[in-house]
C-alpha cells in the first residue's frame, strides 16, 4: 500500500480518518455537475461515504487485496493545523483487483474551487513515483468517462496513455455514456 502520508511540492496525501468523512462527502457532492458526463458523479449520502472510510480503515492492516482511501490536502492549509478543513480532494485505490499485479484508482475527486490549478496533475505525478516503488504492481488503471474531457486530459497527461478496455454505449447520443480504462505502466520510468 501507499505510505500513510506522502507529499509533493504543494500537497500532502494522507490516509483518511473517520473525522474526514463529512468533508469527503462535501467534496464529492460538489462535483455533482459532472454527472452529465460521468454517471459515477451522482450525489451520495453520508452513510455511503462512511462505508468507504470504514473499508479503508479496516484494510490498513489487512492481508489480501487492500483498499486505500487518501485525502489530498494543500500544504499551506495543513500548516494551519485544520486537518479536516484542508482537504481539497481524495482518491481511492484497490490493489490486485483483476490481477495481482494491477491496482485500480477507483475514484479521483478535487473540489471544484481548486480545479484547473495543476493539483490533479501534481497528484498523478506523485502517485506515479509512489506506485512505482510498490512491488509487485506493474500497472495502475483508471476508468474515465469519455464525455469528461477535463478528466480525460488530466489522466492522459499524467501518463495513463494506454487503453486497456472500452465499455458503454456503442452509438453516440446525447444520453449515451461510454468509458475507457486507461493504464499507467509502472515498469516504465517517468
């Protein structure tokens, strides 16, 4: 698993706590407008987020295929000491889901107030470095909905440049949805 806490130039990534669940829900639901592009961004209720946090906490010391949820925090906010208020996003990773050497980034969310400031790219660059240090993982996968152009650009720019799978509607329509699983080859140095 990733270290419980790691950082980049402007950000600190850390394992979530029970106290973080309310802020994580607020960040996720603030992105409900993306639901027209990506059907996973439908508003959720607190019990669902509480369940994700609980699953991550339970997996910290578990054997098998762990699940890890980490908060994304700005360094400048963390210095103030407000551990819950400094969360600007989160992601979660499932290790060894389809194959033992593959990990899947199941969700990556940034608060709309900090989007387009390079934070997503910074996290992905840091994740690439951290994940390359985790044997036996050879690749990281991320599912991206094709109508979500900002996310698609971010993932491809972040090195997720190989399409592993295509799913969804086969005919283009206003209501249609399709997605791809993009891969970051962890054996390739950046």
